[in-house]
C-alpha cells in the first residue's frame, strides 16, 4: 500500500541512516499522556511529535480545535527531527492512525514525497516483541524544502459552497455515527453535521489497528462518484486524515482536507447544521 509501511519493513530498516521514525501517540482526553508513554518506551531512534505543540497552531475563536501549524515553525520541527527531502519518514501512534495520519498529512502537504504510516502502530510493534527504547535521540540537522500542495486543503468558503450551494463537491464526515447524527456532541458548540455531508467513520477503514486492503477501501467508498471532488472533515482535522489515505488508496484523486473541520464550522452561529434522527 502506497502510504503504509509494515512492521516487518520497519524492523528490517530500523537502523538505516535515511529512515526517520516519528512517534505521534496522543490522548485527546489527556494531552500529556502520549509524551509520557513515549518516555517510558518507544521504537528505537524515534522522535516525538506532540499533536498540540508540534502538529497544530494557536487556537482562536474560529479555525477549529487543531488549526494547522505555522508552516515555518513546522519546518523547524521536522528539521530538528533530522528530516531531509530524501528521508524516508515512518510515523506511528498507538494504532489509531489518526495522530500519525495528521503528521503524514502535514509532511505531505508541504511537499515531502516519502512519508508513511506504520501499519498496526506501536501497540502491535510491542506485541510482536520488537525492540523498545527509552533513549531520547539528540536533535537532528535536517533540511526540508517547502512546496505547499494547495490542492490538499479546502477553505471554509469552499465547504460552504459544497454544503449550501450544492456545487457538486462531496463532503465526507469522518466522525463516529452518533456525532454525525447529532445524538451526542462532547466537544463542539452544537451537535450535528455540515449539511449534505455523508458519514464514513474513519475506523471502518481498519481491521483492528491494521489498514484494510485497497480493494476493501474501494468497496467502502463504492457509492461515491470518483469524478467529483471530495472534501473530508472530522471534528478538528485529525481523524479525517486516515480517510484521506483510504480514499486515495481507493483511487480517488481530488481529495482535500477541511482542516478546521466541524469544530470550525460550528463556531459560526450563522452556519446551519443538520441532524439525522432515527425513524
């Protein structure tokens, strides 16, 4: 699979000079937990990328809970990991794939061509009895070119046109069904979803913590027209990223992330939301 690397692959390339490993473990309910887990044990040589500090920008009234980081600051972060334009980068989390997915998306967004997610994540690595280290690697001296892939993002205005003017763009909501349907909303101002959005829960793309095959991803999205542009969102632009990979694996070309996602949309009181109720 184009965007994924297996545990066997990483175990065989663990000490390659041109491979950089990034630990992205995170707990949305306890922002300090992932880094604590990293310090207790991680894949040897891995650097730690914190969702709030390294993979998000400053929050404001609008823009969502995890706005994109300043690109120059993000460049400095990845260069301190020793990443260059030719480095093969493998990101992992506990197996959820959404935090590693956020790193994958950001590095791809700035134009890096060799970034992957570890299939199964750290939990599966540990289950297989592979080496774990508590050593923190020294800061690296990388050099990364910035080539922003503008076609990877969708603005609020583009999402508004898709939702309210029905311009032919497909909106994919990656959240759990109960949040999409408006039955519960633990984080945002109002429950529901962006009008017209279709629900494809990102976890449906996995068997446990392993990615489903390209054929299975194609089956998941068989109702979507591959000729139409797709904008993917979630709560705050994190769990949407595995769906972006899954859509690309299924052959969809025009797939963009609404980075602010529902937390941005719902921050505007004038923008409508839909709910789906049980019949």
